C-alpha cells in the first residue's frame, strides 16, 4: 500500500469518523460547559438528560412524529424539566459554602433515579431508532454514511447558533454578565434568578437535542448517558469551564487524538491517552484552553 | 482541656463501640443458628465500610470529594487476588495490597492533587474510569470476567488459625481489621497533622500562613485514604473468591459516597453506619423490586438537601451530651457554619 492509498483508505475515513464522534461529544459537552460556566454547577445528571432526550424521541417517534419535528419538539419538552430541576434541586443549596460539592452530589442522586426510571418505563434492552437519512455518499473516493455527514453539518449549525446567542444577543449578554458578577448584574436589572434557571434549562435542552441526534448512531439504552459523560467532562476541563469555543476545539482535538491513536495502538489504550492529554492540560494550563464564560 | 472537636470524636467512638457490640451479637446469633448468608452479607458491608471510611477521610476532613476511590479498592482487591493465587498467605496478600496501593496512590495523588474542588472530583472520577477500562480489557487479569477461583485461605493470627471459609471467623477478622482502620484514622486525625487537615477544610488560604504545606497535608491525606481503601479491597477476594472490574467502576465509588452522605460526612463512624445502612436497604428493598436505585437516589438527595450531617447528625449530639463534662454540658454548641455563611461565596 502506498502513501496515497493509506491517506485515502485508512487515514481519511478515520479522521471523518473521529469528526462525527467529535461533533457528538461537543453536542453533549456544550450544555455541560454552559451550565458550569454560569452556575458553577457540575451537572452529574447531564448524561441522563441526554438519555431522556433520546427516549423522548423514541417514544414520540413511535407515535409517528416526524424526525425533523422531533429535533425541535424534544428540546422544547426538556426546557420545563430543566427549569424544575434547577428550582427544586440546585436553588435550595446554591448559596451554601460547599455548593460545588453539594450540587454535584444532588445531581448525582438525580442521575441514579433517572437511570432507574428510564429502565422502569422502557426496559433494560438496547433499542435503535431507524436512521432518518439512509444511504451513503462518496466524497473524494471515500464512502461515508449520509447521516454522519448530516450530523457534522447540523452540529456546526447548532454550535454557531449557541455561540451567536451567547456572544451576540442581549440575552447572551445577560448570561455573561450574571456569570461574571451576579450582584452587579442584579443591580443593573438583570433578572439573575430567571437567567440561572433559564440557562440550566437551556443546557438540559441541549443535552436532549444531542440525545435525539445521536440515538440513530449510538443506540438507546438506560445507561447510555455514562458512555459520553467522561469524555464530555474531559472536554469541558480541557476547553475551559463555560467556554463554547473551548468545548468545540477540545472536543474535536480529543476525539482526533483518540481516532488517530487507535490506528497505531490497541483501542484499549486510547482512553488513557485521551486522559493523559487532559492531565497534561491541567498541568500546563489549569484554566483550560479559553478560560471561563464571562471572563474575557 | 477538652474541646468540642475532641468531644464529638469521642461521641463517634462510643457509636463505633456500639457498632462492634451489635456486630458481636450478630456473630453469636449467627453462629448459634448456623447462618451463612447474613454473616457473609454483613462481612461485605464491613468491607465496603472501609471504602466509605476512606472517602470520609478525604471529604469530611480535607474537603476533597473523590469520585474514584474504588480505584484503590480495586487495586487492593486485584493485588490480593493475584498473591493468593500464588501463595495462600493472608499477611502477604495484605502487605502486597498495601504496597501496591501505596505506589499507585503516589502516582494518582501527584495527578489529582494538582487541582481541587470539582476538578479534583472529576480527575479522580476519570482516573478510576480509565484504569477500570484498561483492566476490563487486559486478558491476564481476566478482562471483563475478572478472576475466579481464588483459594479459601487460612488466616494465621499468632497461635490461632481462622479459615476465610468460616463465616463467623472471617466476619470477626474483617471486623477487627475495619475497626483497626477506623482507630488508625481517628488517631491520625487527633495528631497535630490531623488538626492541619481540619484547618485545611475550614480555610485553605490561611493554612500556609501558619507555616504548613497545603500540598503535603493533602497528599498525606490522599495516601492514607488510598491505603484504607486498598486494605479493605484486599479482603474482598478472600470473602467472595473472585474479583471483577466492577469493583473499580463508578458504581462502587458512588456507593461509598452515598454511604458517607447517608451516614454523616466528617464523622468517620458515619461512614461505617452508612455502609451498613445501605446494604440493609438494598437487600430489604431489593427483595421486592429491582428498582431500588430510585429509592436510594431519593434518600441520597434528601440527605444532601436536608440532613447535611446524615444519620449520625441525629444521634451524635445526644451522645455528646451524655459524655460531656459539666462545663461543656450547659452551653449550647455554637453554630459552626454561621460565620462562614456570612462570607460571600466567590463565583
């Protein structure tokens, strides 16, 4: 095999598959990083919200609701869920001294419950919704499934949309102001309490959206949230807590590291390599690639 | 001079003594009616109580939440299993497990102690996940099946010998070891070093001004916690005759955290009670539904939100009042959190 063939038949598909996984991870990490950046809350139940989104899509899909409608409908349905979670579980402990640890523990408890409730309602078996866009296309001699191409495209659109809202709208300015200094933001008339629950709900809705989009590739099962959550946390740490661009760059970078490393070594060892990358980042740049939301 | 901290630790010791009495009663009753199942279950509860104790040492005293303490539990268990397959010696297995855990904890501690707060929690979580996944895929360690067929050993203690296959005998051996770990932890916290840890949790920024190295205190705490987890883990294969990667999974670490929260953070004895309590609920609720996690999750969230001191928080003040000398008995304990609440929490 010459170098060109290697490039075309081994390297390029690996890079593109890594890119699809990267977009998936970025979609999951996006909500996580926004919630952390604003509220300082590590949402351990984020993976379960992702699973809830996927199951909602499955249940509504069984009722013959079109996939394209689900992409809008599921996140909208997730909003009140996130709102209620923030009001009932985060708010009561938000002003205590150990709020990082306390909120992490509360959301961990929620994750336990959510996982078991999903198992109770939908059963423990793995289910796979039909691929909404079947077939494959050939690009530069590489054959790629259409749905993965669609995922990469819509992922880019979603990231751009979220970045636009956070960095270019009045609403986003309120969110960033509240993240930077909530007392000052409150005295300037920003409804901080509403911004908090709204942002939490927005992060949860993003997790649900990721669930709808990724279910056709990665299947649906009650513990599906666990598969992505470690990688998502890694992405959030490397990218900088709360940074959208950080999440994107770190997500794509780490999944490429994983994809390319698995060409050279046994896939078993790719996880330690990705984790090692995170440790290296923590050693040399503890604040992450891009720093925090609202801070610069 | 007896201060409040010493007093509450003494109350913990009284509760620990109560636990020992209860365990001895169980051992007598169990051996009288020839029970195996409940004694084995109680032994397992005690082994996981050791893991919970290590989580409480980190969370309750240095303020570091570890979401991956099962890593050292698993390392202890695998080392012990490997040694027992070659040489069926209890003391060799325990020694090897301690040594292996210690070496791994130095590496883990160097990584995890670079950061604090939630980052610490996430790093420990990640470390355990990554190592568990590697073990899950190494064929020499039994991969996903784990290792089975670990021989039943005889534990030589001086002139006596107890078989690990004897439910009562092994239960008592585990009881002695876990209580020894409890006592060692309590002793460690009573030394000047222990007070540095307590100071660390109260105000980390001021500790260096007093001339103590924060990093060193955190590291020693981390190593001690890892050793406790490793030694507890080393007992596991002797009880069950197998080890599996599940011992390192997040669920194991998570259960230890749940035990600590339900029992009471920063009380040491709460970790032991919490672990026993968790095993009891699991087997009681588990006998009529598979979905016991919903109930445990609800209890856990209620514990975090409404009872920050856990079960022990209800009982220990009464014990304190009973054992307190007169000059401490009349005055009410000052609200410890009050001055800290006033401080603005920096985002």
